[in-house]
């Protein structure tokens, strides 16, 4: 394998990119159907305007929106560019996995990334996270960690492989417990402080899912790193929104956005189906923090936090 990758260095990254685009097409289905309680298997891809089945040549990841110029071939109805955007995001994340991580960890990182992308867009659309994704992600993370200790960097050379499997599973379970437990207490304290629900229970399970793949260090980084990322991105948005409200422009813009969502069959829930009351979803920032940790910072953060914890309990 090493000889092959040396001879064709871009083969595996290219495969990851193409496979990521294909997976992104399936994630679009999950993002659209899971909040509505629909099956992700049946019926097959179809036009939400006229119900016609979408042919394979009109369902090419990333490219179909450009080829069809944003309109369904069957009836001419508009469909959102977000479908292609999610496919491109998934492809790029898979590519980063292939470029930044060893092959085994990159493969399982693709599973983790898929869960994070689904959670990000469902939470952004509905301010909720389906248990089938978050709880299922916790179970998947534990099973993958047990079967492949390389995911948690728990493989111990010179010992029976089963010992590494047990160690990796323990790391995963501790990650679920520490991440979910810490965020649960943060949630309770925030409710007491603000006299209202400040965070959904889905976020608590989501951080457990991140801990199942990334260990307790990754869960901690996702909580605090995700909060920083959220502040950096959300505060300018809130200031911009406040400026629009002061100028009397936000209501008309929101109304136009609702009409567009109804008329273009976007992947998001329609304006009437969503429960947006001004709350900002926390899930996307947790997911972003988890992915950044997994792809780029796991060695550094794990070494730092492990060293800090050992000094703390000396």
C-alpha cells in the first residue's frame, strides 16, 4: 500500500473526495427526511413538486444543480443550491481526512464526519437533534473504537490486540460520560441563571457522540472550542441582524426567505414547520469543534490535557 501511495499520491485523496460527494448526496436525504419522520430508503429520490422519480443522470453529486441550472428537469421547479453545497462540504471534509490522517483513522473519520454534518444541518433547520443520529452515533463510536483501537490511538504494540480493544472501548465510554456529564451540568446551570431552557437535551447526547469518537479530550475541546467558534461567527451575525432591525429591513427579508423556502422545496423545514423563536443552535458549533479536533488537533490537545490532568491529581 505504501509503495502504491508513493507512486500515485493523489489516488486515495481523490477517492475520498469522490466518495464524499456521493455520501453527501445520501446525507441530503437524511437531513431532509429524518426531522419529518420519513424513511431514508423509500421512496427513492423524487421531485418534491411533482413527485416524479429523479433519473440517475439528474442526480450527479455537486454537478446536477449546475447542469440543470437549479431547476428540476421534470417540471421546471426550482431546487436549492444547498444540496450541492452539502455534497461539496462532505467531499472536502473527506478529502481533509485523507490528507491529514492515516488511512484507518481517515476511514472511520468519514463516518464521524457524516454524523456531524447531518447533525449540523438538522439542528440549524429545526433546533433539534434526532436520537437515531446522536444515540446511534454514540453506539457506532463505541463499536468502532472497540473493533479498531487506532481510532482512539489506543493500539499498544507488543500486547495482545484484545487488550488494545478494551483500552479503546474504555476511552470511548469515558468520552461519552465526561462529555455528556459536563454539558448536562452546564445546561442545568444555564437554566438556573437565565430562567429558561438554554440548551436542548439533544446537545448533551451529541457531545457524548463526539466523545465516543474523540475521547474525553475531544469532548472537552468540542464544548469550549465550539463555544469560541460560535461566538466568533455568531456575534457579527447578531450585530448585522440588529442593524437590519434598526433600519426596518429584517422583517421583509425574513418574509421573502419564508416564501422562497416554500416555493423552492429547500432541504430545510418550511417556515411553518420550524420552531425558530430567535434561538441559536449550539449543535453546529459542537460538531465543528469535534471535526477540528479529530482532523487537526487531536495529538496536541490530548497531550496537553493529559499532562494537565496528571499534574492536577499528583
